[in-house]
């Protein structure tokens, strides 16, 4: 069995540990600073090992990474630069879930000259959504437009914000305040978060989509010179973006993200009854004819291995675990900086973890 380390035993981390430990191919060590998170992870993934450590403690990271095949970071995005640095020193494969553009650039720089693979932005968005987008553009020439949309949503919204907390509050706020990359008329540009609101329907559910940061992953760089228009937007129920604009701009919480985090975690309940909506669409030329292809799917919370898991846990963890499996099977590059879109859609969907998106 391959020894792997999962940093972060929160909602996503414990799903990752469960998937990998129950596969029989990995011996997993879960690491977190909170002992209660580790106890819950042991309950959900019998046989896993645990270790208590802070993610900003280089010496502690060196200890837990010694002898590992790979480290999978489910830690907050702002911890990942230090984690990637220690992974390089330990000659350990590195994978993470970050949506933060600055952190990804730092990881890319660290990957230069590394003897192991550095694969940031695995998971759902960024992550699987770039693989789905690469799939729908296959065989297209004169690529006119690629649209990527993902939403992690409560099944039964009942408050004014039409939202429940289902994943990292830090990550949520970060994607709502950072500038967003897009390709417009063939040029990579930055557009403001929460703008560009549009309405759409997926699986009979009416949603709105708007700009958020990070979901584009590395696809703009991969498609440079090929695509005329490319963008990523987050999907929510109609009205959500206007409430967030009021909080972030009118009430100036954009300048005080820690205060907003406290407000949201105090006032907005979490839920385990959630859905994930995924949409990727491309318009391009196929055999001389303008053609549109679309991937659209709703994934729901489910019972796996005798435990109930949320849709955001399942999809995010499945994306990360599938990339680890493909690395182990030598289906993606084994060293340096690796983009998610370097994994083929067929390999990903055919994988035991990636099959959650099939």
C-alpha cells in the first residue's frame, strides 16, 4: 500500500481519508491541529492513522511527510505554499484543492525542477470542471466560447441569502472578493467577482451564475491562442449575488473578511442536504460546422460506506482522489507542474473515484 498523508481532517479531508483508506491501496495518515477532527476521521475511516500538527509548523510537516508517497492538502488555501515547500524538500508528490490564484502561482514556481509531481487545484472547481471543459472541446477547431459553471447549493434554501454553508468559509469569501481571470476576445483579462450575472436552468432548477475567482484553474493558459472567449462562474439560487454585494461592498465586509467569516458562521446554518450542479459548454467548429457541446449534471448527497456524505464532500474528494489514482497509475506526468486538464476525461471518468461524476 502507498503511504499518503492528508493534511486537514475537516469536511473534505475526512471524505478523502475515507475514500483512500477504504480502497485498500493506500495507508492514510490524517493530520490536523484539532484532536476532535482526528477522532471523527478515525470513526469514519477505520484503519487510518492520525497525527496532530499545525500546518504552519515546518518541522512538524517534515516529520509527517517523511517516507510518504504523496501529500494531499485539504488545509485552508493560505497554508498551501508552506506545505508545497515542505513536500518538495521531502521529495513527496503534492496535490491540493486551492482555488486561490496567487497560491497556485507559488506552487507552480516550487514545482520548477522538482523530482515529484505538483498538482494544485484538484477537486471540483477548479479541478474536474477543467477536465469536463477539455472533454467538450475535443476535436473542435476555431474555438469560439467555453463556459464553465459550478454550484454547491442547499437542496432546500429557506433564508434571504438562499444559501447554507457546505464547505470552507475562508474559501467561499476568497472567491467572492478576489479578481477573476477570463479570456475576452482572445486576451486574458481580470474581471470583478460577483459581476456578469446570468440566469440558467440545470436539471429543471433555476439558478444564477456570476464571476468568482479561481475556478478557471490553468485552462486559460492551456488554451492560450486557441479560444476567443473563456470564463468561469459560480452558480447560486437567484438573488444570492445581490445580497453578497450588499454585504461585501455596501457594508464594506470586503475590507474585513475575518469579520464576515464570523457573521456567516454565526448566522448561516450548515446543511448536509445539498446538491452540486456542474455545467461545461463549448462552441466551436467541427468538420466545418459551428457546433455546441455541453456537459451538465446534478450530483446529490448520498450514503457511502454506511455514512452520509454531502454532495460537495463527495465531488471535491472524488476529484482529488482520482488525480492521485491517475498519478499512481502513471496516467499523468510524474514530476513538475501538472495541470488537471492533462488527465483525459476517459481516464478520469473510468477511475473508481472519478466515476462519481459519470
